[in-house]
């Protein structure tokens, strides 16, 4: 089962890297299937949110935002 989770994370990363879907679109697509366990999706979303938070902090640090 761990292998399936690892494979799903690899696919999610590819989708994110290539900007094929937004995180919300990914969650919506997975919510209708029995493929993704909550833990896998939770980890993906937590990583995505953390990355966005760092990007916002970097922009603020560089003085581009108020």
C-alpha cells in the first residue's frame, strides 16, 4: 500500500510541477475516487500550503508587497 501512496505522490508532484491542475482541482478529482487515502492528500496539501507560504514570505522580504 505504501508503494501506491508513493506513486500517487509522484503523480501529484508531476501535475503540480507542470501546472496541469490547481491543488483544489486535484482534491476535487481525487475526492470522487477510492484511490487516494486522506493521509496522502493531506501531505500533498500541507506541502503545497507551506510552499505558498514561503513564496509569500520571500516576496514580502524582497519588498514587493506592502
